[in-house]
C-alpha cells in the first residue's frame, strides 16, 4: 500500500504556530542530548510582535502532514537588511525538523523555495533560525553532547536529506570547548602578563550603565564583523531587544570590555549555559520550572557557559590587536572559575576565520561541534 503524499501548508493561525513550535519535542523524544527549549522563549522568538527581526524580514512558516499526522516543518525568510547590504538575491530557510524521509525533506524545502522565488529570490542558504545573528547552521558533527545556550541540535540523518534535496555546503562553523581549569599556555600567559599599553584598560560590565555598555559592545561587534561572510549588523531595535532578553541571566563578572583612552575597542560576552539548567523541565516553566531554574542559576549554579559574542575593533595598532582577545578571555576565565564554572564553549566560528581560530586553538581548546550552512540556486 502506498503511503499518502505529503501535504505542505503554511501556518496561518495561532493553533498552527503552536503545532510548529511543539513538533521538535516529539521528533526528538529518546534523544538524550536534545534539550527541550523553553516554550515561552520559542513563542517570543517566532512572534512578529516580539522579535524585531520581523521588522526588516518577511517570513513564512510551513507544516508538513501525511494524512492526519504532522511530520515536518520549515521556515522561509527574506531578510531585507541582508538583501540591501549584500545585493546577492539570497533568501533563507530555517527551523527545519522532519521525520527521516528524503521525500518529506524535499517537499518541505521545495515549499520554502517556491515561496522565496515568488519574492524574487534566486539563491537560498540555511538553516538560519531565523537570522545569522540567532541560531545558525545544522549540526553535522558532535551529536554525542548536548547543545549549549542558543545553539542547535539536529538529528544526524537530516544533513544527508538536505543534500539529497539538491543542496551543497556553503560554509561550516565550529564550536570549541575550553577547559578553564587549566591555566593559559605559557606563551599566552607571557603575552598578557606584560604591562598594559598606555591608555588601555580592561574592565567588567557596569550594571549601573548596562544599556550604554551594551550599545558600546554592539558598536564594536558591528564594526569588527563587518565584511565577514553573511554578516548583517544588529540595528537599534535588535540591540534593545537583546539587552532586555539577556539582562535576567547576564553576570557582569563574565562580560569584559577593553577601552583605549576611554573608547571601547574589544569585548567578550560569556553567558551561563541556560540549557544545563532547563534540561529536565520539558520546555515548561509552570508550575515549578521557574523555581528550579532560578535555584540552579543563582544557588547551585551551572558548570558550563558559552561565549556567543566577541570582537576587536578594526584598525588598531599591530601590536595591540593580537593581545586584546587573550586579555578579554583571561578576564572571563578567572571570574568564571570563581563562580564555579568548569567549561566554556566559544562559538560559533567560521571555518575560514583563521585569525580567530588560531587565537582560540592557542588556548588548548578542542573543536567538538560542527554546524553546516547549505546553499542552492533557485
């Protein structure tokens, strides 16, 4: 008996979005390394009213049905800011989750492609969930460990199914794991233990001027990453949204800023690995999830953290630029140890960003996860 064909439908109401959000919870049942995201966070992230990404992007969500069974989902998005910046006719897919069936994945991606072509798009890259400044890439190596905060975790079969749908590798990004219980290598220690150059200071985030410090950090970030593959700068609304979202979990001792003559020139943001704290909550904060989460973050603590943001201002003196990342990392490392952390993930790093890779690998880190972006001409 032939299985019924897949029916791909756009999400048009709140009930459909609820199904879209909850599907991965069923598909990943039995995977010990998948962390159920908080439903509240997922709903906010995918809400046009709450996520400022939608202010400059057109997004369509699709669900796949086989008979009366929900079997897959995907998003398609056109980031108008990216189109204006790069002028390459590229749109994106994201949030792909599906049962292990090549025809299903082909049908889902086909729906995303057709919608994008209708928007005048000629090239597709993904997954972006939803933008390059959120979750990026599909896990292709490192399925044996759980993902950290704001990093994805996909079924091992999924990349192969995407390739069978006609996609090729566009770019890999890496996640490195850093055992901060080990001191920095002697060569790095000799570099950062020298007296600081005149006018240079390194400090923690000042919560009394939280918004100003976050704006300074974003300014350095946008400048440092400009010109990198696929980069789209954060705008004012996204900066404000990020500042509000991070404030409940940010620890000023884990955010470091370097200033030269009072001007910010480098920074690093290290965040507690929220995934470690929510792993057994099933995505729910009620009735007791809030209490467990706060207890773990504030009292018992978590042992892992992630550095999602780091940058050094372009155009600095040749002798200054190489030392700043190590000064920032050493500051975060020392304070993280005092707070009980043992491991920090540094991610994500473009495979061809050799300057940053050399800095991270000089610390004795291990590259333990690889995420892949796929592309296809339409």
